C-alpha cells in the first residue's frame, strides 16, 4: 500500500456518476431540445405578467412624473435606489464565480458559472432601470454620456460618483455580457451540431458564430477567458465600491464612512451567492442536473455565504462602534436613534436586517445544515430579504430626519407604482432567466468535459485504485 | 470551384490523440487541424502551434483606453470647460481614477473579443466547413490534407496506424474558412520531444 496520494481524498467529485463526454452533452443539452414543460410555462407566464405590471407602473411614472412615487423632502431616494443597489449587489456573484474563482483555480465553479453569469447580466439589467427612471425625464437619460453637444459643449462632471456609476455599471454589463457569450460559443456549437430540426440548426448556427473547435481557436479562447477573468476581477470589486461611493462621498450621517467600499462588496457577494443558490436549487431539480450541481457545490456556496455574512456583521458592529467612538452627535443620532432603537419609526428594518443577514446565516457553521437543500433554499431567500433591508436602512433611516427638525419628513411608505416597478424588475429578471434556462445550456458543457477527467467520479475511483499500487508502478502508469 | 481533399480521423480519447499527433508530425506530415469538444491543454504545443499574442493585443487596447480617458478628462476640466466645483482643483487626479479604470477595462475587453472574433473568423451568419458534427460533442477529429507528398491512401493508412477508430475522406471548397494553422506549424524535430510527453 502506497502512501502516495495524487488525488485529494477529502474532496468529493465535482461530477457525480460515471459519465462519458457524450453523456455530459446529452444531460445538459437535452432540456433545450425538449418541449417546454408545464411548470416552465406557468413560471414564464407569471414572470411576464409581473413584467407587464412593471411596464405599466413605469408608464405611470414617466407620464405623470416622480410624484407617482412617495418620495418627498427629505427622502429623495427611497425604494428606487434601494432596489438599484440591491440588484447590482445580486449581480456580483456571477462574475465573481467566473472570474475570481477561475484565477483561484476553483474547479467547482464550472458547475454553476454559466447560470450565475446569466443571472448577473439580468440582475444588472434590472438594476439599471432604477437610476434611469429615477431621472424623471427619462428621454434625457443620454445626458449622462460625455458626448459633444451644442450647450458649450458642457461636459458631464467626471468627479461625481454618480457619473462613476454610469461608467462602472455600463462597463460591468458589457464585460460580463462579452465574457458570458464568449464562453457560450462552443456550447452553442454543440447544440447546433446535434440539431436534427432545421430551424434549430440554423438558429444555433447563427448564434454560435460558426465555431468549429479548432485547436488554435481553443488556444485563443483560453487566452481570452484568462485575460477577461483578470480584467473582471478588479472590475467586480470596483463596481460595488463605486456604488458605495454614491453614499460614502456625501456628508449625510450614516453614509459618510470609509468602511463602505469593503462592506458593500462583501454584502454584494453575500446576496449574489444567495440568489445563485435560490436559482440553482430550482434549476438542478427541474432540469435534472443533480449530477453536475451537486451537494458539494451547494455546500461550498453556503460557506461563502456564512463568511461574507459574518464580514457584513462585523461591518455593522464597526459602524456602531465608530458612531460611539467618534462622539459625533449626528452620527450617534443616525445609528443609535434612527437605526438601532427598535422603537424609532424605522427600527424594525434595522433589526430585520440584523436578524436576516448576521444572525440567521450562522446556522451554516453546521455541516448538516449546509448540506440540507430545504434549509439552504429558505436561507437564500432570507439573505436576500435581509440585504434588501440593509439598503433600505442605509437610505431611508439616514434621510428621513434632516439636520433641521422642521424638514423632517412624514413616515415614508411606497405607493403601489413604486412597488409595481420593483415587481416589474422581478418580472424582467425571471422572464430572462426562464428564456435562458430553456434555450441555452445552463451549464458550461465544454468546461465540464474539461474537468471530467480531473474531478469526475470515475476518474477519482480510478485514481484510488492506482494510488494503492506501489510507488514505481504508480509512476509508470502516470507517465505513460 | 477550387477544392481541397482531406482525410479525417476520429479519436475517442485524448490519451490516444497526443501520441498520434506526435507520430504524424514525426512522419514528416503537417496536420491541417485538430477539432476538439473542449480545450485540450498542451495540444497546441504538441501540434507545434505558436503561442497566441491575443493577451498582448489586450494590453495595448487597455493602455489605449487609459490614455484616452485620462487625457480626455484632463482636457475637459482644464481647457474645454473648466468648471469650478466647490473651489476644488481643476485637475483632480484621484477623482479620475474610477472612470479611467472602467474605461481601460472596457477598451481591453471589447477590443480583445473583437480581435478574437476577427482572428478566428467568428461572426453570426459565417458558414464554415465542419469536418465532423461530433467534434463539438465527444470526438477528437484530426484532419490531414492530401497533397502531392501524401496520397489519400497513405494518409488513411497513417491515421489508422496511429489509432484513429474511424477514418474517411472529405472534399471541401478551398477558402479562408478552412484556416491556415497548418502553415504556422513547425515540422517535428527531435529537439522538441519534451512538449508532447503527456
């Protein structure tokens, strides 16, 4: 018996079952070729209905103005910016999984990266709606771009964080889309080459850009993926950093803190992973992909959730500490009266946030709960509720009482059209996701094949047999 | 219509493919191309293809973006329309960092993807010759062109001998879509034995 271990005995296989390359293709592509299920149609119908309600809500807002929302003095930002930050945060997991985990050589990313990237793109699309429609005169939205104009030309203010947002969000969207689609090309070609029906062959022929799988193309594709990952890594971190600058560079108590960038980035990863869990748990079940999105995948993502949730918790406590330590009366008022005091008008939202984001994820210290699918599903929803509360707390509790008591606002609650806009983005998100899950390979087929002989179950077992041989026999087999 | 004739060999396993590539090149013949369902690491070296310079292009696009963003913002704030923002300096370099960074990434990413598509001749509605439909599924497809030095029979025998489990001949219309990667392929010589070891 040899003590030499080539394969980690601790790591579970990333692909369960004894798959061949062809089996992988079959498993992942077959749902695309089948007719949509009833469940899919119902889900899609609900999403489209929500989307239409959102479109009507936005129509009211555009026609009658921002007065359709309950924003007032001093709450100039309410649900709209809360939802913007919330969706952008959710949009962080995809590129994190595909870029940062690629650089860190985390093999498990291959099971979830494709769907997570798609989710990122859709979430950023939803996020973008809010600041655009918040402008009021949305037909003037192009004013945010620095283009030569007849007003001077009067340029945009390049030192404003709101303009940085324009650049950050649009760059993030573009780069994520390119990264996602570049990865999709080979898989779309797989769908094309399997197609028997003529229209499908044509459609995927167009979508796959004529990909052949040439060795030279793969070589460039690998180089492209690696560099895009290298570019996206700082990009992911920069986007939520810049979103946090919208608050941190202001002089509003509760916003004016240097802790915001890392705290926002951790929160973004936290909520993004939670959304990935919510979607993946449904997708693996509905599309029968349990062999590719295994319990192992769910467990590692839960580990990320407990880590980032705790980072967010530390940030909350640090804020409270600094509010006390600075002895600044305005900071103290914002934190100890408007937020942490349960009896203040919005105290419930602060403690809701604490319960959902900091306390409840701690159950993931227990392996049994990390590997429990029902618990994970509920937790993933709770985390996103909590993260919504976080943004609501930051925005509303800092704004509703100004420095001058005479300008304190009445209790802010949204109108139906404000809620409708939010529901509409859910509609947009799920409409896109349903279409994606039906027409695109939800798992990166080529990447799974690539790791199949390194982390598949068959390979692990073969290695186990090999490793039990004598060292020189093992060496003989490994090198020939 | 100008046509070219190819012998196509199908392999099941990359473990067979690597020695096969080595043997074909050792016999003094160039491989037209190998089509694989996923990136097989080391196959490009085994085939004698040079390293891609795509990342260098990415770097050039990136610094172009940096330069454009920085110089444009500086021009706007100092020359085109110097705006007094709370008496702050007209050239606030730290405030330019976010936009400069984002624009750098944008230029590098968009430029690289377009260059990638151009080099690989990938675009919607492009029609190419696909040697075997299962090259994107589970087969490794090695294609050798028949030339005056290598007849169809010889090429078929060669592919059979190196372990292809199915060999057939195809005729394809000559054109750019076939690629010219065999041109940059160096013939195998004894000094680079190491590259094809695995």
